[in-house]
C-alpha cells in the first residue's frame, strides 16, 4: 500500500489500514498534538527561519496579555485563532516569528479575586490584614489558571511560547513601566490634577474615561429616582420665585453650589396656586406643558394666562437663591444662577442644578465661577460631615431619605432635616436610563472630584491622529471611525488608582508642604542611588510592589531643618498603563535589548476585539505617540463580538452557547476555527455561535478536503501507483484544476497579506467545491478504467495532478486548518510537517486564464441547469432531450458541449452566441415587477405609475442597465427582472438566467426512452450502493442479478452495457417479479418502482 505515507492516528502495525472514509477529526487532532509535542514542531518552525540582519526577516507580533485569574471563553478563542493564523502564515512565507505569551496580572481583577478568597470587603480590612499578605494572595490568584490556559491554547492548535512568557508582575517588566512614566513626566506629559472622574465607591478608586467605553456591559439600564425641586430666589426682581431644577441624582442636592441656565433659551415665570398658596415658578417655556399637571392641576391645561414674565436665560445671570440644604450656607461666591451652554430643553426644566464636585461639566462651570467644590462623600461612597442626617449612608441608599425630607419641607412638616425653608419638591418620579457601571465589580459608578495623576493626552492629540493614519486597520472604517473619532475627543488619562496590587506610581513627595519637593524615579539604579538600596520582598528579591516600594524613604534634601521626609505617593498605576507598556516591558527596554527593540518596533501585527479601541489599542497608541511619536503597531484586526445562540450576550446561567470543550471533543478545534475565521466577525460584525454553524465548517471544507484525500489514496493504492508533483498534464480538466490552484494561491496569499482572513477562507471553500464537485466527479473514470486485457488502465497524469493539487492545497490551508492539513500532508508526502514547509508560490503552477474563464462559464451553466432541474422536479439521473445555452462567449464554451451534456444529463447541447440571439427567439420574455414597499418611500404616489408601466409593458432597460417603468427610473432593490416563458409558448421548456450574462433553456419533455434510461441509471446507483454495503474493493468484478417491476428489468436489459461498464459487472441478469433473491438488497427507485439486487464478487481467472 502506497498511502498514507504516515498515519498519525494509527500505531505502526496498523499503518496498512489505509485512509478512513469517515474521519474522526477530534481523534486526528489529539494524535497531531501528541506528534507536535514529541517532535518539537513549533520550536523547529521558529528556529529554521533566519532573523536576518538586525531582524530584517522577522515578523513582530504582539500578543495582548489576558488576565489569568479566570478561565478562557469564546472571545479568547476567536482572538487566539487569528493570533495563530497570521504567525503561521508568515512563518511559512519564510519569516521568523517569535510568539511570546503574556499574562496581565495587576489591577482590580486580581484584587477582587483575592478579597473574595480572603473574605475581605473593604480597603480598611485589607490594611488591617497587611498589604504584604494581601498582595501575596493577589499574586497567587492571577496565576491560578495558567495551567488551564496552557491546555486550552494547546488544544485549539495555537502555537505560542509559554516557556519564555512575560508577566506584568515581573520586576523587569515593572521597571520598564516606571521608565515609561518617568519619560512622560520629564516631557511634561504627566501631572497631578483634581478632576471629576468616574469613580467606583465599592473599589474606592477612580476609573479613566476610556474604561467606560471598552465593554458593552459598562452601560446598563438602571432605574433611579428623579426629582423636580424649586430653589427659592432671594434677590432681585425674581425674589421669592422658585427656580425649578430636575435631577436624577437627588444625593447631590446637599452639595449644590449653582443653578445653570442657557443664555438663549426662552424662560417664563408662571403663577400657580395648585398647592393652596400662590407661587411663582421659573421654567423653560418649552417644558411648561410637561409640568402642567403639577403646576396647574391638569396635564392639558391652557396656561397661557399664567405667564407673568418672559425672559432669556442671560437675564437671570447673577440672581441668587437659598440652597436646597443648609449645610454650606455662606459658602463663598456660591448659590447663583450662572451660564452653561450645554443646558437643553429635551427633558427636565431647562434649569440644571450644579454640584461642582459630582459632574464633569458642573465642575468646569463652578471652577470658572470661582466656586470651591464641596465633597461631603468619602472614598467609600458614603456621606461624611457636615451632612449630618445622612452621614455613613451610601449615596444611592440616601436618595429616598433625601426625598422624604424634601417632601416634609414642602408640606411644612417637622421632619425635614436640614432642608432650607422655602424649598419645594414639585415632582417625584422614576427614571429609566443607561448608566455606567464598574467594568470589574459591576456596581453603579458615581462621578466625583478626586486627586489623580494624569497623562496629558490632549497635549499630543494631533500626533496621535497623525500616527493613526499610518496604521492599517481591518476593517478599514475603524481608522477614521470608531478609533479616529475616539482620538479626536480624547481626554487626559487618569492613570493612578487608590489600590494595592499594581505597578507603583514612582513619585516621592515631601511630607512637609513648607519644604515642597517631588522626585520621580524610572529605574532600580535611580532608586538605589538615592535610597541606598532597592526594594526587596521577604525572599530578598527585588520587588517594586507595595509595601516594599513604600518602605523607601529618605530625608528631604530641600529641607534645611532635616525634619521632613520624602515618601512615595500611595497610588498604583491603572492596569491599562501596564498593558500599554507591554512592548517595552516584555523585553525590559531600555535596560536590556535596546538595539533589538530599535529594529523590532513597531509591531507588524496585533489583534483584539473592537472594544479594545478604547482599551489596549488606545493605550498602546497613547504611549507610543508620547514616547516616540510613532504608532505602536502597523496592522491591526478589530473583530466583532461573539454572541450566544439566541443573539444575546453569552451567559453561563442561560447556557445559550455550546461548551467549548464539548465542541472540541465532538467536532474538533479545526471546525471551530473555520466557523469563527470564515465569518463576518473578522470584518467587524458580530457572530451568533451555534452548533449547526460550527458543523457547517466541517461540511464546507474539512470533509471535502478529506474526501479528496480519501479518493486519491483509495485509487492510488488500487493502482499501486506512487504519484509525483507534476504540472505537465495537458488534459483539459487537469490544466483547469492546476490553473485554479494557482489562482487560489494568489488569492489566499493576497488576502492573508492584507489580514483579510475571512476572504482567505471564502476562497479556500470555493476551491474545495471546484475540487470535489467538479474535478474529481468529472475525472473519476480516469482514476480507474479497465484496459483491453482487464488490467487497470488508470491515467497517471490524473494521479500526479491530484497529488500536486492536494499537496499545494494543504500548504495553503495549513494556517486555516492546521490539524487537518497536517494529517493529510504527512499522509500524502511522508514529510515532517506541513508547517515546516514553505507557503506555495503561484508561479510554480501554470496559468491559463482563457481556460479558467471558459470552464468557470461551463460550471455556471451546469450549476444553473441543475437548479433548473430541481425547480422542475426532474431528478439528475433522468436524461433529458436537450439544452440550449446562450452565452457571450459561445465559441470558447463550444469545446465543452459534450462535457455539459454529460454533466447535466441531456442528449445534446446547442450553444448560441448572446450577441446574435434574443430571448424572444427562444420563446422567452422578461418580466418586470416593481417592489412597492421598496420604491414607495422614494417615489411616493408615483410608485403606482411605475407599477402600471411594469404590467402594461411600458418599461425598458437601457444599455447601462438602468430600468425605467412608466417614465420613472428605478434603482436597484426597487424591482425584480426575471426571464420567463412567454405566454402561449410550449410548456416543455424551462429558462434560467446565467450569472455574468446569458441564459439557458432546458427541454423538459420526458419520452419513454428517456424515462427507461433514467431507470437504468437509478439501478446503477443501487448496485454501487450494494457494492459499498458489501465492502467490496473498488477494483472487484461482480456478477449481478436483479428482480423487479417490469419497467425495471426491461430498462436493465435495454441498457445492459451501460450498467455493466459503470459497475464492473461481468455478468448481469434481470427478471420480473417480486421474489427476493438470497442476500439481495432492496433498491430505492423513482416513480414508485421497486426491485432488489443480489451481487457477488467474481474472482479473476
């Protein structure tokens, strides 16, 4: 036996079993994995490629580090496959591609897991335990699942270097992070500020604005109380009137400092006595009707006579009022009406209350007006002094109590707390809105002014925008769309976190403000220079984590008294600062590998999901632009989001997605890879995961590839022939397949060079159809034909061609289907690994554009005719009288007329050039149908003219393809144009349009002779199935006996030669009746006919 040369799934003593017709892909993959591990194939693939001078032949790939304190999911799977395909492809193209795996280890994910394991709830409990013990638990938690991750990555067939991985907790990585910060500081791009930021009261730390846009789950629907409150004006012409404000954060009312109005909005003062006493209310005129019920007792009230004054917002500037709560009475320069051009009348009252410390826009206004912020809320989100009644309450929990006090004050009841006299609660309601939540602990955030260290992103935003233009984004619209727009609106980046487990902010400050001094450090050497030592942990190892870094103190050199001390600020870095520093930290730049880095930066390629335009992609870009004024990466794939089978986000509780390991065990990792990589998700769309979709990849590509391999090996073994790589055949089908293979190599190479993985898959799938459903099916007889003396007269050129194509195809598909390609390629060639081979080069294969164009036209004719047969209910094995083919290039197709006739099972094919024929000559006409639903919105009432024209024949098609009906031009999508049999013509023909121009007309009349031949062909199929059921070899001769209905045995006798030739029968007998022959197999025939067949092997003489 010649094939398989190697079978990874069978022990050596079973290698002669041949290639299975029913592959077990998961078992094949497990065998391939064992082989790769034993052989060291991955290491060899990297080692065999030369890096070139200064790394000129290296392809640089950055592997975005995942958090290792949780198990991988479909998102990691999707990204991981792309991370494998591109490096495999580049390696086979001759590049040296290192693939270091990385681990993101710092930040809140690790801290929250450690707190859960330790049973801790607050920061105070962490401090009581000790930062050293807590951080030790955090360190352990981030490495908890590394084993599971490695097993998962290996099982999916992804090649990465785990032995030389990097971790953001490593001292070398962290030293590079410190260097990055110091570079920013020295450039004047890092500063300490006091700003309103998204703040997590549960984790007691601010977040950066870009973190709110990373995850689709950050904004969730939430129901909050909304109140409309009147603040009593206490000066000027409006004295005694109530400024009506609306807010969805009642908890901010105790901190009120101003009322904001738009200078150009029209406001009114209306009188109302609905409460029993006459009051004047100030409200934006467009919003009065929305409050008519509360103001006038009737939601539909005519309030025009209630207006006592109209005024623009600017006329109220400077008017003072009594704040709603008395905690900050006397606060300097506050409680005034001020200008704010962001105030609108889309909701609320047109007047907005401002608590400067709890809103970004609010703080800009209060800072401008010289109002110092007040912050009666602690780091844990609970009220503090002087807000006495609510002290210790979490702000959201305080809302109902605040509203109750406002209600009591409005009614004049005693239990109104510190609500200022004259304050009125006009309306209380609930408000459903999309609200930001912490992306880690999932609690609702607040906005609060905090002290933080910032990167001055706005200072170099123009550089970021310019550098973005140098990046190839896939899909391309992300460059100036989602990412570009984000850059245009970029804000300074808050990088400090009031936490424990992370890279430290390397800043030391004097603890005596009388002798201010700031020192910033960017290396171990600088720390040792000033402190006489480096921070070390309990094991004596250099360690930049807290608390060891905090222990470094020294006298303040600028303090002549010698009493003040330089102490590190307690904050740690935003975990995204670590991620953005990955290019430097992974190689310990600039302390090591400086020359290497200069020649390997920026990266050639990175990939993550679309949300990373606000995450990793963004922070990489920020730091690269700030440090080097260049991009951090040159090519990036931004894929969409994987959804559950119900179209919703994947949920463990809903079980709306198939378990990954179950898929691997049932269908294999290549099936999953193909399903994900061939989808629109790599073009930015989202993808619904379903078991049927995953199995579709098996049917679409994996089984056709395997079936072609099985077919080749089966007949090569039967012929005893060992094929060779050759492109010399002049057989027309061989030349066509070789030229199509050349086109495939050209297309897939170009697609993968452009990082268009989905199109590479699409081209490969299209070629698999050509190979199996055209070439092999049309060439089957060439692989087994009987010579004059009964010997095997197989065509060796067919074997050589199919061998060449399969060997090339497996190399093309190797990055896309690494397991399947490996098994087939090694079985075919006996070589070490397809992944150690070079990627195919198109010039190694012959081109024949004219033949490809003609044969593609032939295939289109056959495909269209087959669809026409199906539509007419005419089975493929039933021969028909003829087919007329009208095409633009009839002369080019003419040599294949017999091939078409055989393929679509007709007795003759007439070819007509489209230029010399008209549809009417063949009894055909075109029918126009106007889609009123599609055309109506554009044409309005005139759509009826177009419909009338289509029915009356008042329509035409211009040379440029423009369709006009009833004098109105239609656009694509507003009509359908189809070819039909003209009224009054014979019903024995069926037409169909051809893609690319032209049409076919099928003769559908079935004569008795045609029907009999059809039965004979049904019998051939039945005998072949019986051969398979009897497990006969393809070369075995047989004797056949058939008993059946009269039309069956008559058809058998009439077409005896055809049947015997097709089934390798040396004897064939047929008789009528319903008796069942011994050992017979019933045959399923058309038209309700029945028969049974008995066969036996005939030994050669």
